[in-house]
C-alpha cells in the first residue's frame, strides 16, 4: 500500500466508489427528508466499509468524518436544536460510524501486515504453499512454482490433491 495517496493498490470494481457515493446520497436524502423514527444514518457504516476497499487510511478517515458531518447536518435540518429521541439516534449513528471507521482502518492494517509477510515468503527459494480447511490452495510462492512446475495462476484456487 502507498502511504501518500488516497487510493489503495487493491483491485476493486471501478463501480464501487460510485456505488458508495450514490448510497451515501440516498442515506442522506432518506435521513433528512423522511420522517422515519429510526437511525437511518447508521447506514453510513456501509459507505465507510466500501471506502475501506478502495481508499487508504487518509481516504477512509475523510469518508468517516464526511459521514459524521452528513449525519449532523441531517439532524440539524430535520430537527433543529430540539432534543429528545432524535438526538439519541443521531449520537448512536455517530458512534456506529466512528467504530466502523476504526475497524476499517484495523482491517487495512492487518491486510498490510499479511501482504508484508507474504512478500517475505516470496524471497525464499523453498517451496511454500498454503491451503485452507477445504484443501484449496490460497498461496503459492515462486519456490513452489519452480519445484512443482505449476505457475501461481494455475495453482491458486485448486484443490491440493
């Protein structure tokens, strides 16, 4: 992962950012202009999770703060300075967005550590492959390619026997 940019090196659908924006707009419109008695803004957690797939840390933080700002804006437009159950729903939504942003960043961090460890396994000349509980190959290093004469593209996703 690059540290300076917003976009991660992940391969995701180019439609995912558009879907996230459209979903955020839909949540804002529904939360602001419909008199539902539920915490609609809590659905911004979906936007944050989507952003975690195509943004790096600064981008995920920006999206998290933007979702919190939209939640507050919606509350002010809908309820003004009144207090009551609507304020509690707003605070619950803000808490959910904050927690989800934190978790999305933790997931990215764990993914980065796993990629670094996989890169270390690539440097060895030993044959190393990893399989899941169903005996499907999930990792195949260069040493395994050389020893077994199977390219990674053909080995990963196949059953070991």
